[in-house]
C-alpha cells in the first residue's frame, strides 16, 4: 500500500497502536507466566514461553514495518518522525488558537459596527 505524505502520520500512529496492543498482550502473558506456582510451572511455563516468543517475533515484525513506513517518507528513524510530527502538531495547535482568537476579536468588532 502506497501511503501519501498527507496520511503517513495516520498510518504510523495506527501501526504504533497495533504494536502497543501486541506489547500489552505480551506483558500480560509474562505476568501470567511469572505468577505460576507449583505443578503449573512445569505444565504451563513452556506453553506461555512459546506464546511470549511468538508475540515478540510479531512485535519485531510490526516495528520493522513501522520503521519502513517512516523511512519511505524521508525520516531516518521512527523517533525522528514522531519528533517532527509532534513539532508540526504543536505548531498547528498554536496557529489554530491564534486564528480562533483573531476570529473572535473580529466578530466583536463587527458587532460593534453594526450596533451603532
């Protein structure tokens, strides 16, 4: 799938959410494994280790895919992409706030003219 520059942020963020969910599931499996007691350690530990290993492989593949997405759009690393994304997002929010402030001032001036 060819992503345009306009939506690379949407694609990268969605991919990152998938990675976070996979890591959350892996962490739950690790907690479950670490909480095993008695005979369950012998029975379930190997099965849980296998599931954790598969989840780690999936996470590595997802991270490589995310890296590939941002590199296709000229960023050297995912961190470089997110730094640029946050910077542009903050600039946009500041611009939007200033535009809203100016529009609200303009509205009051127009009301004053019409009231006289």
